[in-house]
C-alpha cells in the first residue's frame, strides 16, 4: 500500500494506531437504534455494557490479553494518542446525541445525556484497564467491573432516566 493511500484512510499516524476505537465510536448510537421495542435507551446501553464485560470486549478495558494490555499502555502512555482518543469520544457523543434525538428526546437533553453516557463508558473502561495494568486479571476484576457499571448506570438512570423514559 502506498503512503498516499494509507493516509487517505488514516489522516494521521495517531488515527492509524487508534483505528480500533474508530470502529466503535458510534456503537452506543447503534445500540439505541437497534434496541427492542419499548426498551429504554439507558436500559439497552446498560445491557450492552454488561454483555461486553462478560465477553471481555477490549473496549471495556476488561481484557488481559498481553497484546491488548500493551496496546492500551501505549495509547494511555503516549500523549498524542491519548489526546487523539478524545476526538473519537467526541464523535461517539455526536452519534449518540443524534440517535437520542431520533427517539424524540429534546436536543439539549439528548446532547447532555450522550455526553454523560459516553464519558461514563470511557471512564469505566479506563478504570478496568488501570486495574489490569497494575497486574490484575480480567477474571478477578470482572465482579468489580460489573458492580461499577451497574452503579454508574443507576446514577445515570437516576438523573437522566426521567428525561429519557418517554423515548
């Protein structure tokens, strides 16, 4: 592949490294759009998070495969990569914002809810990664990761759930 072709797909070196995150930046929006009839958006997102933890999805930070831990160490240990990751987070917020608006949620609530959900998901993943980077195993971390995810979504539901219940 030529350099020109490569950078047509990946505008920066950081994008080349972080393409795994780009593949998931609209995942929350897809979950909201694909949820079962009558299922609330937060319930669908909570269920998807718990399922991803059970599968040890690398995006949850709960994957202790040496290659994944090394990749995450590189991402969080490299300032330019960590900074670029914020761009993917912002795109995830935009995508979820749009999906929530499509359900009839007012624009302000949709935007604020999207920002909160995406940041909570990212922070849960970072907490899981940090526990594994310190030498913990995914299996040992799993109960705490599930507890933290449930608590985080309970907190979101307590504040946002009332606003999103009609979606």
